[in-house]
C-alpha cells in the first residue's frame, strides 16, 4: 500500500462508532455510550461466561479442525489465519482473561499459556496472534480498567470479541521498545499521534491497536505512555513487506500510523515503564515461552508417531530412535516446567502495589529474560532433534511428518527481542545483584 487508508472491513466498521459519534460520546453518560455502541453493532454476541475447561476443549478442537488444516496455506501464502481467529471469536477465547462478571473466563497467565501451547502445536502463527492479543488485553485490564473509557472498551471486547494488536517498535530506536521518537500531541482534551513502526503484527486485521509514544512533545524518549486506538481512529500506510522465513501468518510488516483526533481518556494513566515491567514483559515472555513449547511438543509428537510406525514393522524390538526421543522428552519437560513455574508465580502475586513492586525487581527481570532466552533457544534444538529421528520424511515440505514449518517458526524466537540484547541486560543486572 502506498497511500493512507482506513483498514476496516464492514463487520469491524459496524462495531465501532464513527468519528461523529465519537465526538458525541465525550459528553454522554456511560449508559448512553454503551447504548450507542449496541445500536451500531448488529453482530453483537451474547455475553455468556465460560471457564477454562470449556475454553481448553474449544481451543483443542479449533487447533485440530481449523488451525491445522489451514496452517500450510497460511505459511505458504504468508496470509493471516482468518479461519482460526474467527473460530476463536466464536468460542469467546479472545476475552479469556477478562473477569467472569463481564462475561470473560477470568483466566490467569498460566491458563492462557496452556491455550497458546495447544494452538501452537497446530499453527504457530495463529498461536502468536493469540498470545500477542492476550498480552495487549492484559496491559489494558491490569493498568487501565479503572479508567471508564478503557473499561467500556474491555467490556465491549467481551461482547464483540475484538482483536487487539500493538505497535511498540519504531524506526530510529534500534529495536528498543522502551524509547520513543513519536509523541502524543495534546490539545483541548484530545490528542493526535503519528508513528513510523518497524513491525506491526496483524495490525491491518486488528480491531484496535495499542501504541507507545512519548507523553508530550517535550518529553524525553523514555517518558512513554500507552495509547488505545480503535479501528476507526487511525490510518495505516504499509512501508515494508512481510516475506519471512517463519511466523509468516502473523502479517508483521512495518506501518506508518496516523491517528485521528482522539479523546485523552484513551491514554493509559500508568507510565509505560510500569506497564512494561509489571505486565507486558511478564505476559509476553511467558506466553511466547509457552508457544515455543507447543512448537517443540508438536515436533516430538510427529517424531513419536514416526517411531511407532517403524516399531510396528519389527514387533518385539524397541527402535533405537526411541532412546533419542526419550532424551528429547526430558528437554521438552524442562521447557514446559520453565514457563509454567514462572506463570504460576506471576498468577500468585497480588495485582496491587506489592505485586507490582515484585515484578519490577531485578530478580524478576533476570528470571523473565532467562525464561525467554532458554525456551526460544531450546525449541529449535528440539525440532532439530526430532528431524534427525524422522529423517527425510521430516525434511519434506509435505506429508504428515513434515517438520519444515515448525523448524522455521521456531527460529524466530531468538530474534524477537534479540537474545543478545537480553543477555547484555542480564550481565549488567548481575553486576548489581548479590543473590540471584
């Protein structure tokens, strides 16, 4: 694309108020605002709370019956996994972490990670979209739910199953998401924002985007805020292509984003430094680690099926590859325990000042960085090991034992927030910490 255009479909457009409506909403009560949204939303879903068991069963079915059959085409054509995301909408999976009182399932990050793992075994791109969406919703829920405008958005997300993306990287910051060049331009209770993002995963398909920016025009690069933009409040101009080795279905080219005039109530009150340390980093590293575990588990499952097939040809004998598969199982177990223990510990922390202080500590920073580095590097090692066991059937791009897509997808992990950057950060932290 070479011109700015509002990237919205008919369904998404019917879910959101027009700019004229938005201006009226600023002076209307919460009740009237919700009534107006409902009138403009003919595809409204009934709010029926679900639980982890229901969602777990639904996501497993979606992984088997929807994601897996479409995964090869999603990968080959670098296209958005629309069928899978629509199925997740129908299952009310996009609101899984929101409170049951609102119609969500009230899941913690440990349960969310289990959903991501199952989906990743079938289609890593679909799982990455889901993991990133959960991360964005968690940021809004944990840091913006006390703000009426953001709370209204989250409650409407349950009804409409909106998909939320983000643009946190920016041209000129060398991949450092904790610095921004762009800024929020405020005027008379509203703001505008222009950002040149290096990566915008599924932004063209999202119903809303969270954007980082400097708080004001004269703010330093690290004085950042997180801004919520609905689909009808921004325009995108694609600046790069997305023809990558793996994770091709995440549709993550660069974009120039230009916002309309938006109410300042859509700026999260908490500084982005707090949002990042308390939620964005913990949730992203845990959910990504769960995703890479799913890729590795899928590869081991294929290797196991292949070896069992071989064993049937020699009854009574244990194939020599079975010993190597058992060794891969030990490494897979370490991946799973690594992310699950971190997730359960995050869930056990109170969502208050004490819990937030713990997550902002150097000890947690080290732990989360180590989790990300370990699981992102272990996944391709396990897939490689599975490939050695399966042989040419795994090397082929087609067939039930093909491991090419899993291998390529797994390699992305070490590059997403570079492991070299995280190791350097850990090295600096370790110089200041006497007890790890």
